[in-house]
C-alpha cells in the first residue's frame, strides 16, 4: 500500500539529526494535533451538554449556532478574555505549571494513537506502554494544582485524585496486558492490523474473555479520567470543585480540555484494543487503501471512539458518586483479582487457539441473545413498576 | 493532634497525622444555604464537627412583635420558604386559637389541600437535592419538573410561587374555584406513577444505597434527646406525626399512614431511612389531597368574625403543625392590643440540625454532605 503521508516523513528526515530539523518536525506535527484536540474538546463538550440535557428532559444550549453547536466556542472565547487570577498565597510557579502538565500528559498520547493505517504520527513499538506511562503523569499535575492552590478543598481533591489514579493504574495495566497478549505486540498499529477482516475478528468477539476485560478496562478508564461515578477529585457537591477550585479563565479551560482529551484517548485506546481500531468489520470497505481508504478509516476510528466517549457521558449523568473507600474497595477487591484471572484465561485461550477467528461468530450471536434477553427483562420490570403505586418494601 | 496521641501513634508504628480544620460553608454547594460546619478531619475521616448558624438572622420574632397580627403573616412565609403554606397555617391557627374563633369548613379543606401540595413540593426538592449531594444530578431535574407543576397550581390559586401569604387569619385569601380543584386532582393522578420513576432513577440505584445505608445513623434516643421531629424523627423509627397524634384542622377526617424508617437498606435511622420516609410521605400527601378533593363542599372561604386588624383579648396560645421538616410551633402572647406582645417560633429544622455533630463523628467527608442533605435543613427557618 503506497504511503500517502511520506511527504511529512520527508520533512521529519529533512533535518536529519540536526536540532532545527527536530524542531521543524515537532512544529509540523504539533499543529494538527492541537487542532484535533481542540476540535474534540469542542465537540465533546457540546455533546456532553446535549446528552445531559436530553437525559434530564431539557433542551440544552440552543441559542448559539444551530442547536447550540457554537456555544462551546463562545464559552472558550469568554474564558480567553478572562483575567488571569492567581490566589494570593498560591505557589505561583507550580500553579502555572500544573495545567500545562495535565494537558501535556493527554496531548502527548495523541502522538501514538492511530487514526488509520498510515495516519499515525509515530508508530511506536511500545505504543500501549507509552500511553499508560504518559497518562499517569496527569496525577502529578493534579497534585501540583491541588497543592499550589493553597486551598484545603483543592488539596483534598488532589489527594483523592492521586489515590484513585495510582490505584486504578494496576487493573488498567492488566487489561492492557490482555490486549497485548491477544495481539502479540505493543504497537497500536500492529494491534489493530491483527484484527483485520470480518467483524468477528475484533478482539472483543474473537476471545471469549475479552468482553469482561473490556468492562474492567472501561471502569478503570472512567476512574483514570476522573469521570462519574469516580469523579471524587472534583466532586462539586463535596469539594466545591476539587483540585481546580482556584483556577479560572484559560487555565481552567486547559484543565477542561485535558479532561475531554483524556476521555478521547482512553476511548480510542479501547477501540484499538477491543473494537478493531479503524476497521469497519467489512473487508471490502477496509481494503480500499490509499488516501480514501485512510480517510474512511480515520472516520470509522473517530466515530467509534466518540461512541465510547458518549457512553462515558451517559454513565456520568446516570450514576451517583461513589465514596472514596468504596472506590478503593472496587479497585482492590474486585477489579484487580478479576483482571488477573481474566489475563490468565485470555492467555490460555490465546495459547490453545491462536489466530482462531470464527469463534467470534458464536460470541456475537451470544451477545445479541443476551442483549435481547436483558431488554425484555428490563421492560418487564419497568412495566410492572409503572403499574404499582405503593412503594414495595425491599431488602438489599 | 495532641502530644499524647502523637506518642500513641508512633508507638503503634503509624505515621502521626495532623488534624485538619476544614471550613465547610457558609458558601458551599451542599450546605443548602448559608450554613457553616467546621469539620475536624483526620485524612478523609471526620473526627468532630461543629455547626455555626446565624448568617441569615432577620429578627423574625422581633418584627412580629412590632407589626399587627395580619401584617406578620407574610413574614412567616420567609421562615421555611420551601413550605410557606405550612408556616402560614401554623401562624393563622395560633392567632385563631388566641381569638377563639372557628373557621368555615371549606377554608379548612382548602388549607389542607394547599398544605399537602406544598409538602409534596418541599419533599420533591429535598429528594432532588439529596440526589445531587450524592452526585446524581439527573433525578434532581426530574423532581424539579414535577415540583414545577405543584408550583404552577399554587401560583394559579394565589398568584405566588414561593411566598404565598395565602392562608390568612380566619380562612384563606381567595377561594379556589372548580378549575383549580380539578388541576389538583389531575396532578394527583399524574404524580403517583412519577414516584416510581424517582425510585427507578435513584432509590434502587446500588451506588445510592451504598452511599446512604448505614451512614449517619441517628438512634431513636438521640433523636428524642435533641428534639428532632418530622422525617428525621420518623426515620429513626418513631411514629410521631402531629397530623395523627394531635389532629389539627381536619386531619382527623382523612385516612393516611405515617411512614417510619425500618432500616430497609441498613440500620434504622440511617440516611436512607430518612430519604425513604420522605418518599413515602409524598404518596400519603397525595392520598390526603385526593380525599380532601372528594369531601370539599361549597361554602364561605373565610370567617367574617375577624376584622382586618384583629385585636385578641389578653392571653396566650400555642399551636404546632406538622410541617415538611417537622413540628412547627407558634407561641403567641397577647396584651390586648393589635400587636403581639411576644411571638416564639419553634422551628423544626433548628432542632434537627443540632444533632449534626453527633452524626458526623467517624463519618467520611463525603458522608457529611450526605448527612446534611438527609436532615433537609432550610436556613431561613433555622436562623429566623
């Protein structure tokens, strides 16, 4: 397949080992990523507002642009024009550095995220490892923000964030390992290519244990992003605003952007590991190749990731917040042992039936059946509950 | 932490931790108004809590001693602004007892209807904001959607949405016509299935139960010792409701239950029980409104024995009504003039909030929010 993006690689090589060549390469790549992250932020914030509004029988933003599409842009401009406030007793250096570190941790992950077959900036052979490592940098930024604000609520938020992020890294890492076991590589590109073919060759279907691994991955990634029900670090009803209580204006916007960027990163990683990355699941469509093929691939990849982002939002507006001790309970008592056990099972299956794709068909049928069964069960419960007026006495 | 504690800690091989004073409020998202709690924390665990009130003090009692009886009614609206009908009712009944007048039956029925509707609105807000304190934002908007319907009905009846000044001395301000009564009936029909919706959204949610069950346990003895009333007392398993125990107005004519906490999800008297009592009380309120609507007959809506400036003879009177937050009492002393010599208001939320520090000890910081929410305080009434 001819590489359509060689011209950029040429620029990369242009400078050779010289310093200015390096700088030029960074500049060339940084511009599109910055644009993409901002765009993701804009769309995701708009989606969050709309999804939350429709869940809550509201309309959400309607005034700026069609269906309020430009509301986020207007808010961004407002934030840009705000005064740059630093609390009097704050540690000014750390205070200024914290949002940058948090944003950088998310931003750098985009360097290894594949969008399509050739649409990856650096096809790192340790891509997954890189994302996990860089992602945990965020905790440092959050702790810095909480500490430097000189505010007790911020400090509480920061400590909570550190506790949570560090703990959930372990089950998250184990689920990543399960993906690595399936693909036999740490490179995100090669991992996706291992799922080429019909829809049942995606890892979530191909391996009978990967769906459970995905659930653990998704839970842990919610905690990593500090999204509800794990939004303790910024629990607005408890800690005012958590670690970013004292932040306003553009610094706050950067935190905000980092949060949504991170949501996209974990979702994209989930798509690559479980849902076949840029593959549509129909070989004819995936074999187009060239620039159109790459564009279609990128579209599929971004769509799949955004669907997962929407699920994260859906969960946020449905569930209450968990308490800190319960968060740790879930991680250490349930997710960690489960992830360990599943890793073994996944490895076992992979050892016995390597490259066996047809089992995915069985899994898809089973999943559809389970879904329909669940739907009828929920419907039955709902129709019963809407008829009965008296509150039933219930035992837990 | 004292030196002794530090020594003990180092003996056990623990890291000696310092206590942190955390100032929660007066401006904090979940103190429900300008309420301040100073929390002593050891990490996330609360070792002690101290509540500070008085940020909303407006000399209610003193004002009422300076204006005549009729003019004092609007001030009672501002006590528990989420259930102003109940405040109006308590005050009006107190003056009526002082003057020893009977009010027409239709007026009493209207009073019952608007008070119970008001109670539903108040409990809806309590439940909705409680969900929000726990972190579930969506049920809050569902509760407000239905609270809006109650407020619309009350607005149609008396032109106001919060501070009604509707229940007056000697009756009510305006009559309710048939269209208004029909609105109330339609609301009752609409509302009953909605309760199940809140249950699906919030009550049966596993995380919600985990966050509220066995949290902030208030034993029956403690509740009595601190003078708690209303859902806080009933949540602790004590069946006391003035509407049943000392029926005022026409409450002896209606058939309704008094729900009490039974420790369904955890221990008797935990946050979940208090929440559940409110949930069930809304259903009972709907039952009362439906019965009142079927019984109400035409007639005068106020007595003509009371003039615009009532002048009761010397004496004193105390009446208490069951408000959404508990027992709201008004004690009036008259010196024979058109102004009260003394008015003492027994506010339920004040007694309820006094138990806060007992419940907070040993809880986590997140629990403090859950406990404050489950007490359902209204600062307008605590500070008066």
